[in-house]
C-alpha cells in the first residue's frame, strides 16, 4: 500500500503542484517532516519562478517526479529551529535556494561547493535522504537542514531578494570563479532576462564595464537607462560585432536556447573567457580554432555553494542589488508560466505566497 503525500510526514502542508508533463499546476495537500535537531522550519513568504521550474513541470529533461511542487527561490520567516541549530532563531528572515541536501563528505562539499556534489539534492522534484520526494517553495512551509539556509539581510526587500537565491548566485559565482569581477574589466552579458538583468547589476557593482549582447534592439533603452549597462550590442548586426571585436575580457552567456558561439568568441580579447550558464537542450558546436588562436576558454557554471550564496546576498545588500520583479498571486501561476515561456516578463515573477496561497487554494 502506497503512502499518499499528505500522510508521509507529521506536518500538514499546502502547495501548488503539477501532476504530469502538461505542467498545469493546482492546489496540492502534502506533508513536511517534523523539525529535526539540525532543521529550520519556515513560513514561506515569497517564491520566485525560475526557467528551471518551467523545464521541471514540463519534464523537458526527462527526470521530473510527479506530483511536482516547484520553487527554489524561497524567502520566508523562521517559525521553529531544532535543538542543535545555532545559526538561526525564530523570527529571522531566511532564504532557501536550489538545493536542500548533499553528501557532506566529498571534495566539493569540503570546499563549500555543494552545488557540484554528485549526491546534491535539489529543492524540488528529487529524492531526499529519507527516500521521500522534495517539494519546493510553491507552498506554505518548508523544513530545511540549517546548512542549506541563508540569512537575508535586514535591508533587503524580501520579494526582490527571492530571485537572487538562484539567479543571483548563478551569475555571481562564475564572475568570481573566472576572475570576471575585476574593477575596470569589460564584461559582456548575453541575454537580458531573469539571469541577464541581475548579471548586469552585479557586474556594475563590482566596477566592471558592461555590454549587453541581445538579439532584441528593443531592449537597448532599458539596458542602458534602467539597468545601467555601458553599451548595447545587437548580436545579429555584423557591423556592431565587427566594431566590438576583441574588446571583452569575459562574457557571461545566460541564453538557454541553442545559438552560435563563434560571434561571441570573436568579441573576446586574447585569453578571454566565455562562460555558459544557460542550459540548452541541444548541443553546441565548438569552434576550436577560435579558442586555440587566442588562448580563449569556454567554461560553465551551475548556481553556487552555500557559503558563496551567503556572500552573494550580503554583497547584494551592501550594493543595493535586487531583481526587477513582477509580484503575482498564487492563482496566477499558470498564466505566469505561459508568459515565461514567451519571455513576457521584466524580469522575474515572484509569487506572494504569504498573502495569497491559502486564498487561492
């Protein structure tokens, strides 16, 4: 006899879940585990919607587990802590990002890079240590090991902070790791969506010159006047590409659709670095000569470890970096996913869980 989700654990919970690859979400009753000695329980206040959530509810990558409660850009308030928790107390504002578990003993975990642990456990749609399914932040409560919880600084608006727990650390981590955070360096940002707009803000806060690279000329004014980019390059304009050839120290590529890497490599100076953080379902063609002749690098990066995520959120608070968000009620979520699929959002949807979940369910 199988155990239904609402009877697996001791604490009743309410969320919205997709039941199949149609991706349609609706109210879902399930349960959370009791707060263990190293756990932090929180009331979810806001949760961002990431493009990964769209892939997961549609089973685009082939490993989604249903029912699937999405959401890994979670901000909330601590309601209970375990007896061995020493970093948090009831009433603290906290965040939970892309993962809620890892092995804790491999080289990556030892280096505070839990995001690369072979046994990393995503916040939703995965098997937890106890064999039950992880349910994400489109829900009223969470129970998370304290190691995977970050503190939200007091001066940060909670709704605009939520996307930083994924989008923020996803752009901050490669900038730091690949040395693209140097004041005075020239950084290109490909794509001006949920990741790209935050990348521009972090790069400017780090003191870099920033060029936005986009297929959409209509985004130029917003990139320059609202987000603070220094220049804007239309990637389909051969004259603009030629004029900017060999001018950039690095490029952060946020686009998840397959596209030609050759023009981007041409924009790099010798020894420059192109870092991919958008996940394309289709493989890229890699122009080896462009790498060899300029000692250029194509790399990748996947979110960030917990120590780095806390560093990122503290840096963001210090430099007033937040995501540009459209706050929505829970019952708008299906429309939001339809709009996200069409890139019809500037620049991140955030669900007001605390005020709208129960009235929408």
